[in-house]
C-alpha cells in the first residue's frame, strides 16, 4: 500500500504535455499524415483544442502541412533530436569512418540500427561505391521481428533487456512472439552474427553483427544487405570477416573490451580461482 501511495504522489497531471505527446505518438504511427478532424476523433478531443496543439507543434517544427494544406505530417525534428543525444551521437560519429571503410572494401552498402520500442531505427547508412546496389534509408523504421539487425541485438543483450524489447514489440503490434524466436536467438549467439534472407526484399541477404558496450550488451547492429552482382569477386565469407572486424572496432571505440583484453581477463580469473596446493606441501 505504501508503494502505491508513493507512486501516486510522484504523479502530477500535466494535461497539455500529455495531449502533445499523444499527438506526436499518433503521427509517428501514421506516416500518411492526418487531418485536424482525424486527430480529434482518434484522440477523442475537440477540433478546437487539437487545432491549437497542431499549430504549436507546427511552429516548433515537429509537424508540417501537406502541399494542399489539408493534412499534417511528422517532420524529422524528433529524429534529429534523437541523434543529438550524446550516446547516440558518439556512436554514429565513431561508426561512420569504419562504415565507409567497410562499404569501400566490400563494394556493398552498410547501415547501423538501434532498437526503438518494437522497431529498429536506422541511425546511419553508407552507400556502395558501385553504381548499382541496395540500401536502407537513414531514419527508416523496420518491425523488430522482420529485421536481422533487431535479431542480432536481441541475441546479444541480457535476458531482462531482451524480454523488455519483446514485450514492447508485443504491445505495439498486438502479436505474440514467434514460436521459434528463442531457438533462433540461441543460434545467433553461438554463431556470433545473423545471416538470413531479407524478410522484405527478394535476393537480399542480410548479414549483421552486434555493436557491444562496456558491459558486453548489444546497443546496435551493423548490417550489410548483400546483393550479388554478376561480376562480384567478393562473397559472403569476405563480408563476414570484414563485418566482424568492423563491429569489434566500433564496439571498442564506445568502450567495449577487445578480444585480447577479454582473454587476459579470463586468464586472470583462472589464476585467482586456482587452488594453491603447492603451499600445502611446503
């Protein structure tokens, strides 16, 4: 009972803020945009109060009117704010030079994605230097269960973080998690990366490696959507080798231990835990 009272005391109603957040979340789930009356109807509000909120959000740059002035659409301001968040900005800053090297070496595009609720959001992308290829646009959102990047992140997170992400996906999509998900994630952990045909585009094979933080948990996924060209001499094995190296470099740049440091730590732990039998015979 005390905990319930404490939680109630910490909650202070802020109707205007909640109304604004409801509007932004509604637009985020409706890419085609909405009219004033549609927003009012979906949020069970009056047209006049919604109109004032939309006008404010438009003036602040979060919404923009369509060419015919009939509908409002979400701008990229929220996405830019997310990029300005220091950890995200540092991740992109550290990753981009390495991603450019990967794209040049493999002649394929690559992208960096993170989890956002029940989706994967693409934070950074580098085109292939070739005239033809496949790429995913920066800012794109992909269903968590339809993304190699999402699966490789889930597979390399602690159990609680993984479950929270799955729960958020279930709440957003109103779907149950795939029956084979646990088995699939276990295979990714053993292999160390994800490799599978695209869920959305025929002929594309997604190869994805985790970006790890200092605690060894995945904070992002580095992915090459591999497309085989007729004259390509670089195949999937070369891509795996290059992506493994690149993901380690990015992980180390944001604080993860290198493979050498990991081995040294394991060796030190063994030395500490080894029984000192020799001292007993002296």
